[in-house]
C-alpha cells in the first residue's frame, strides 16, 4: 500500500493553510460562534476512484484535534455520483477552514488515481508495469505520486537524485550515447554512489551503441512506433530492462504493452488527469 511521508505532509498542510487562511478566516470568525460544532460529509459528484482520505484526516486533525471521522469508502475504491465517502464532526470554524484544502487536494489526487486505475486496467493481464514521470506539480510530487500508486500504477524515480536517466540532451552534450554512459559510470565510481541507470535511445544506431557499451539498467525507447519497438525489444533480448515512452495514452497503451516492454512511462498520469468533482457538505 502506498504511504505518505509524514513530515512532508505536515509541512504541506501548514503551508497550504497559511496561504489560504492568512491572518484569519474573517467570514467564519464574524458569522460562526467559537464553540459551534457541525457534522459534514464528503459527497461525490462524479465517477472514478477516490484518493486523499488519509490526507483529509490529517487536515481535520490539524484544525481540530478533537475531530471525529467515519470513513465509509476506502482509499482507491470506485465511487459514483451520490456516494458519501466519509462523515466528519468537528468545530464549525475548523471545518470551514479545512474545507477548501481538503477538497482541492482530494479532487486533484482522485483525478490522478482515476486515470492511473484506467491505465492499469488496460494492461492488467500483461507482464508490464506502468510508471509515472517527473511531470508533476512542483512541491506536490509526493502527493501526486501517492495517488498514482493508489490507482494501481507505479512510481519511477522520485527526482533527479535517486536514479540516473541519460536522455537526449545528455547524449548530445556528451558527444554520443557511449560517451555519456562512460561518464556516468566513472561518476558513480568516483562518488561511490549506487544508482540504477536508464538510457534513452532514439534510433537503432544508439540502441546498438548502448548494447555494445553495456553497464546500464534499462533501455528506454523514446517515441518508437510499435513495429520498431517490437524489433528493438527483440534486439535487446532480455539483456537489459526495456521501457517505452513518449506519446502513450489510454487508447494505445495496450499496443505498447503488447510490444513486449517491461515498463511503460506515462507523463499523462499526472499532467493530464482531470480532477474528480467532490463537495464537502454540512448537514
């Protein structure tokens, strides 16, 4: 099960509330008695998969440590219009302070989870793993990658620091893919770091150069048409992991998977997901 970094989440909630509340929710301070309590519920107004319940718990706990929540639908589950995901009781001012943060976050993450679930379902019977990318909202990557996992897909590298990825710009600036790999291997040896290495190839000339040089973890075929991708996978012949990337959408992901790659990276999981329509209501 996907997990969230508690420290990152705490910082996110504090900064998000600071941005929204500023020096006070003056409308609620004016209208709502300080001791007033309310009961609310999260209403689904769409069809998809829900995500962010654990985040909602932390938000309500932050604004009212005495809050109570009854979760009716579990994280990642299918939801439809009219479903109630959870019931919550807490101080009314606290509820109104938390409302927009909970909704904005859950709508965004549920959209990513819904799209990830659909991608995973397209290839569930095939031996391939769907990966996300670094095409995430700055500072929200940890949440968006959590939503991808809840939807049944997998996380690739977290950032620039935990996986070597030699892409076209690195190759061109190094004077070729073989030279780029050699520089990376020397860097890892010099620094004592142990990192996986993905190399992007744009054609069969680069592919054969990578196979000759070796020393890497995975070969990523960038924007290869399906027939060429199949040929490339056959050429690699399991010597290294294989990955397809570029232009992959829900409508063609199965075709790419059937080409025989081990992994398919899909930037659309995070950059093209449509938010799920949700609402927080007071009874």
